[in-house]
């Protein structure tokens, strides 16, 4: 088992195990510093981002919306965590010179060509469907997958099975059969 | 330190490790769903083995309380399936889409915009979902160990063996 992969990255076992350590440290730090235990997650931040954007044009509407009231539109710990992921990935990729401006993912381009509007349309549509699903399920592969399975949550195992099971079916339909 | 600064620092470390593990790439995400490249599963399950041991230790000594998400059957089945459809098409999950932009893969911006729109649509549909899908069957906030009637450490050992067995299988098949 090599500590580096052929594309210059770290072994996924090593990087993953370190994320496990980070998750433990983060649970300790949030409990100690904020008085409230927080587990790693990402998808609620998209609700808050939507709330902020919407409230700039329709403040009263957002204020009255039951779901925005439930999740609270604010810049909280998780919001900053998600912003941090952007910064961390930026510095990591810059420092190892793997940062690359990419308009269309290579695998997508192989199947469907390097047409930017086509990729933009499907990525957007996929994003809409995925986030409606994540909010229904109350979590994404971070919240349900990582944090859920670390806690042995029944909902985490069930959600991850459905995420991945449907993902496998759809990916095989989209990227294999349509290969032309 | 306030919660925002702590979140930012944790996020920077998380983003750094996600990037080093190469899991922010569309090709890795779709590769896992095509069962061709299991980098993402190796990464996630490694994090989970380490994390579950530490988190249950902290729980046993009374330092933290676990925060199970509700096993709402309609939510997990319908929501989980919808998420899977979207995940396959967009090739990112919420956290990795943001990280991918940090790596310069700016096409992930379309996925992020779609997800923000999806969140806004969900907020409008929430009263409807609350009376339908979310009202079907609520299994409560439980752990798999409770449901199976097992001590959590026994389950942690069993799952660790299963996960490591998967790693051996992936390496053998060069996945």
C-alpha cells in the first residue's frame, strides 16, 4: 500500500483516517469552545445560502417561511466550515501545483463532449434534485455518511445505502449506455 | 474563539484532506458509482473506522452526547433516492462541490447553484412534505447497535472487520 497515489495525492486510507481524527478533534473543540457538540456536515449550509440570497429580494417571504425559520438563516459554524473547505482545497492544490481551471470534467467530456452549456444544464438540474433529496433525508454524504456512520446511526446506514444504491443505478445508465 | 472561527479552521483542514485524498474530483465520484474506482469509499470508511472509535469513547466517558438523525423512513427512502439521482448526474455531493471549486474545477459552480436553488424549492415545498413523505413512519433517533441489541463496541469491532475486508477486496481487484 503506497502512501502516494499515481496522481500525486495521498493514500485515501491515510487522508481518510486523518479526517476521522479531525472529526474527533472537531467534536471535542465544538463541545468545549461553543458548548454545543457539532458533527461534520454540509447540506444545511445550502439552505442558509438560499435564505440569504432570497431575503435580499423578498425579506418578508423568507422571514415567514416555516423551513427557513426551522433551520435559521445565519452564518454559523457549519457555514464557515463549508467556506473553509473551499479555502483548504485551494491552498492544498496550489501548494502541490494540481490546481487547474477546468470547464468540463474529463469523464463527462469523454461521454458528452466539452460543451459547457450542456454540462452546466445537467449539473444544475442534478444539483436541484440532489438538494431536495438531501433536505428531505436531513443530510448528505457528510452528515449522514461520515457523521452518521461514525455514530452508528440507523438513519446514516439507511441513507447512505439509498444514496449510493440509486447513484450506482443512475450512473451506470447515464455514463455507460449512452456512451457513444 | 467564536464558533465561526472554529468552523473556518476546521473547514480548512477538512478541505485540505479532501483535496489530498483526491475525493473532490468528478471522475472519482462517478468512478465510485460505476464501481470502477473506490477511492471515495476507502476514504470515507477509513474516516469512519477512526471516527467511530473516538466518538464512542467520548460518549462513554460522558464528554459528548450522540446526535443521531431521525430514522424517518419516508425521508430517508425518498430523499435518499432523489439524492442518489442528483449525485450521479452532477458528480459531486454538497461538500465536495465546494471543494472542487477551490481546486479550480469551476464547473462545480453549476452544481452549487443548482443545490442552492434546490434548497429554496425545498423550503417552499416543506409544508407539503411535512404532511406527506415526512409523516409516513418515524423510527426515531436510534443507533444500529440499539436496533440489533448489540453492545456498541461489539458492533464497532464487527464493522471495522467488514470495512477492512472491503479494503482488501478493493486492493485485490485494483478498484
